[in-house]
């Protein structure tokens, strides 16, 4: 019996060894076939598929027809071509000159550009000399018919803006960072860069001495996550017509710039947003200046002037400082507040004015009267509650807050010079969007909504986030008279 024990022990050890080996192999197969299935499926399809799985697709941007529900892409991805020359196939100066002439015919080069292309083509020692970027298929077909030596084409995806200049400052553009990577600039493209870009995948593992993949060497793979698609609240028809009229008025009055906002006062949804001059995001490098990329409705802060008088009037009425029957006797001047008397435009004297006439005739001294009846503390409180001096939070790049700091220079209870001039929109600054938001609050009974321009966020997994209106505050009166 004792002689059999070593033999039985060896059998048990062999059994345990093979059992453990089977477990290891099963675990490895589970890892490769289940956990790493995506990687090896892509690997089996060739390096091109692996490559494409590592780089996410940038999300698209849409605007809409709010009446029909039809949607229109304003930023999308489109395949173009890079045109290059393998200069080693150019045999002599004659071939180089012929290539430059033919390229000039297709692309419309002037003599200076044609000479530059000739020098590029005539290097003859460069395997890859790019000539044109972002060339459409029609131009490539023409070039192929020419059968020029060394001419080649590489298909590449570029950002394309099918509506051209329409809503250009709202949309922004896709530019390059210092490392040459695509990155959103200005507008939606800039503010939503991270979400639109998505996230890249990765491959990690070992390579053979020849540089090839070693499939069983513990490679790991994570596919890319595409960027989100965005549907804007912008109405295409309103945007087109409003911006057309704004451009016409800008030209008619010789203005340097202009801005326009159309907002739904019941929700805060922005239906049109225009800035002049516009630019074509497909050719953003041809804009007159970098300043033209800025959306003036949120970037340009200015003294609002007389359009601020309804804000002052609304505050005074809402607080009960005056009533609809109140009146004011205008002498054309108000002394004792500033170093110089405050006067009306063109130094007019209006005598007795009802509250509606103060607005109709744009009476500066009437606005000061309203501010004095309201008192400085309450006036400043309403200015802040209407949203001035703080960013609205709209989902766009480069918004500024405006400036109401002059209202805090002095702390007396009674109206001072800064308060008096602010009552008719001087000495403070605001953006067009802030003014539209404030007027919307007057129109809807005192509800200040956060302006929003994103209607839907559409995620790669098919889920959709519908953006709902957000009420910031209800502009109440102390006595709750009107709200």
C-alpha cells in the first residue's frame, strides 16, 4: 500500500496542474473574446478600421423652422481632398511649369500664387508637397482629367458650414490650436468644444521588434466616443430675414457695426441673433479682422442710453413710487446732482409730462424724476434684478457682463449724479442680450428668464436632453402692486 502513495500523489498533482491550466486558458479566452472583442474585431478588419475607431466624429449643429419642425445643419463634417505633388516625379522645369499653369487654371491663381506653386512643384526632392487644402470632389475630377505627373489626392474630413455667413458669430468655427489640433473657436463651436469633439479611444500594449502588433501580448483597446449633436433654438427664417434687414440698415446709416436679438419673452429662447459685419466660417481666415468673430449681442458692452428709460419707469411703477396717473413738470434742466445741470436732448423743455409722454418724448429729466421718486437703493436693486452687471449665462463663447460699478461709487440713500445719469442709460454699460432679457421680463409680468440657445443635446447613444426654460427670478415689488 505504501508503494502506491507516490504514484497517486503524482497523478493528483498532474490533475491539479491541468485543471489550473484549463482555468487560465479559459480566463484568457474570456478576456480576449469577450472583454477585448471590440479591439480584436477591429484589428481583424485591418489597421484602417482600428484607426477610425480611435478618432471620434465631431458633433453636428442644427437650426430649425420653429413652425414646421424642419431642421437644417449649420455645422457638419464633410469629406474634401488635400491636393499634393510628389515632386520626384517632376522630370524638368517644363513639367513643373506645365503643372503650375494647369493648377492655376483650376484654382484661379494670380501670377504671384502661380510662381509660388511652380517653386513648390519644382523642388524635385520632396515626396510630399501639399498644394491645396479642402478641395471639393468636382475640382479633383478636373485635376484627374489633366493626368499631371506626381499629382496626388488624400481624402480628409473637414468642418463644413452649409449656410455660409448665416448665424456665423453664433456658430463660430473650427480652427487650430498651437499644436495643429482642431479646436472650436467662438460661439457654439468654442463654448461646446468638449461636448462636440467627443473623446478619443486608445490602444495600449506591446509591439514586435518589427513594429507590428503582438495580438497575445496583452493589448487593450477602447473605442472613441463621438461628439454630441446640438439643435439650436434659432429659427432659420427669422434669422435670415432679421439679419438681412440689420445689414441693410447698417449700410443705410453708415454704422460700423450692429447687433440684433429676437427672444421669446415667455421662455427666454433665442430665435434670432445677428451681428454685423458677418464672416464666412468656411473661410474664416478671410475675415476683415479677428474682431469680426465676436458676437456683438453678448460681447459688445455699451451705454444703452434712452432705451434704459423703460427699465427705470417699470421699477418706479412696480415699487409704487409713481402711478399711471402721475405726472411731471419739466423745466428742461435738473441741477444740484452733477457738476453740470442735466438737460434734455437738444436742450428741449417739455413742461408738464405724463408718464407715457416721458417715454414718448424721451425726457432725460423725467427719468431722473422717476429715479428720485424710487430712491437710489431701490433703483440699484432693480438694475441688478433685471440682470445688469452680470453675465446671463447663455451657452455661447465670449459673453461679457456689462458694467454698473458707477452705481456703487457713493453710498448715500438719495440719488447722486451716477444714479441720475444711469436712469437714462448713461454711465453704465450693458449688452444687447441683457437689454432684451430685461424687456422680456417687463413683457411677461416680471419673470426674468435665463436666455438659452440650445434646444436639444443629442448624445451618441441615442438619448436626447431637451432643454427647459429656466426662470432666474420674479422681479417683485415691495408692495406686490403689479406682480
